[in-house]
C-alpha cells in the first residue's frame, strides 16, 4: 500500500500559511478547522511545517502568550516528507523515527497533501481487518474431510 492510497481516500483539502504570518493567525486557523498542522509555503514551495507541537513550545517560551511571534520563528524548517509512491511501511518507520505526527506529500516540488500518523494507522488497521475477513471466509469455506474423501472416490 502506498501514500497515494491514503490521499485518494482522504481528499485534497490543504491548509497553508506564509512564514511571515503571525503565529496567532495560524492558531486560529488550526482551531477553526480542527487540524493539527499547517504547511508553510513561500513562492509556491514548501518551506516548513507548523504543528501543535511548535505552537505549544512557542506558547511556553512566551509565558503563555503568542504576542508578535511569527510562524517562521517557530516552524520546523526541515520537515519530513514523502512522495505519493512511498510505501506505508516506510512512512511508519520514518514517522516513528522522527516522532513526526504529520508529513507533507510532495510530487517533485508540488505539494499533494499532508498525511498524519492517524491516517497511516487507520489505513493499516483497515487493511488488516480486510485481510482477516478474507482469511476467515476462506477458512469457513474450507472443505471438510468428508468432502475431500467424496472428491477422491469419484
């Protein structure tokens, strides 16, 4: 299974911000849309990632307020990325290795979407559930010993 399979199901709604925007505007956007990350874009290119982790760290550093902090000063400027062709197992390893909850998906320089650890986990669980149902159906339809003996005597 590949990242493109997740994107196909998830849809293509993207939320982006500019690095020079005030952080408080990004927080409002995240709250309004109930999302945990925003992709930071400049001149059509991905330049960073802003997640609730960076927001919390900035809030603590600022003593509980965001003041005039910009997104650029707190964003992850080297986010983990993948392509639509990346295998889900590889994405899991990458995300676990960096403790990343969100990963932008790039096709060349084009942003295709963002997948979350939740998206990956849901996809894996759904694939396992499907496989389990198929195996159970196969076992349920397994020929009995009597059926096998009858087939051999014909």
